[in-house]
């Protein structure tokens, strides 16, 4: 029996994973901004602890982690799932919009992780699953600010993976592509109200495609939930887990693009080192 600590557990991936974990007999600390939203979504269960948690509130995160340990004794899996998207060209996004998405997607993830880590370090065991995105590996027009938050999640996950592995704690950045959840709904994706005509062919076109793609995404969220619940028991988990054929295709395309850049610019790239001293003649 494991104890899961899940943020953003009232809907989407978090809700599906919470239900599956409970069904297999695990304990679940399910958090969301509103405790009643969790209870309404999941229902009553003896292994469930529903807590209100605004991930941007570090003190509340510490209290939630302490409550989890007081109730179940351990936190074995932290699923950092809370987050939302911002759609619009980088220039179109206001400072307030940028700050808000960073507060949840990056600073919120950090606050919860720092709250849980003292307990995992004491156990010398644990798993941290950070929900990143296809946008955490490659950015594109219309999702630049959102992707930058997920690039931050990727960097933090890589560093945490190296720092915590010697302590028996495994960290993985989970990289979903487009899954048929409510991510493209207004409840999860904020579209910047500012529109600049010069971006109509790039970010503007992505705005239109996002609307037409909604609820027609290729990824099955129930299958993702099943994969992640099983993944929590995988020995030696990888630092990143791409999920979805679109994510795999995007990673392969970026690898090919980067290889082409290195091939074309290698001479320039390596020319910036200090010159190597010639070996002296014997």
C-alpha cells in the first residue's frame, strides 16, 4: 500500500489517477483549491484524505504535507499535477498573465515539492512525478509562455533527479501530448484577450486550431492514468517519460533539427574555446 499526494485532483489526470490508486488499495491525499470539489469528484472513501490546497501558498503546502503524514504515516508518491495553460503570442501576454501562470506551474510545484521532500528524505524513499508537457520539450507559436513554464519543470526535474537519486527518491518529468481532457477548455486554458494582427498567421492560427482540436485530441487520459499508476512501482524510473504518439514524434523531430544545427554550425560552435597549446618538441 502506497500513499499518494496529488495536486489538482478534482479533475483531469489528477482525478483519474486518484480514483485508480484508491481502487487498487492505496491511500490518496487528494488536493485542490476547494476541498469540497475533491469530495464531490471522488466521493467518500476510507483511504482518502481530501484537502484544500492552493499550491502557491507555501505555508498551506507544508500544513498539507504534515496532515498527510499524520494521517497515513508516509508520502510515497508526489504527483505535481496542478497547472494551467496560457494561449497567445509572447508579446500578447500581459505581465499579470505571465506571473499568474508561473506562480502555479513553477512556483507552486516548487512549494509543494519542498514541503514534501523533508518527509521523503526522512524515509529515504519516494517518487516524484512532475507533470510537464509536450511543450516542455519543444515550444511553438501561441504557447510560448506556457511552454517556458514547462521547460522550467523539465530543468527542475533533471536537477532533482540527480540530487535525490542517492537518497532513494526518484524524480520523473511526465510529458503528455494532447490528451482528451479539459485542458483546452476555459477552465484550464486561459487565452490572452490581447490580439495583435501581425501574429494572425502564427499564434493566431494556433488559437483557431486549439478550439477545433478540443475534445478531439488523440490521447486517451484513462490510459495515461493507468500507465502512471503502474509506473509508480517501476524500478529505476527514467528522468522523463514521454506519453502520446505526438510527444514521441515531437521529440524525434527536435532531435533531428538539433542534429542538423550542430552539423551546420559545429565549426563555429567549437571555435569559441581557448586555443590549445601546441605540444613542445622533445
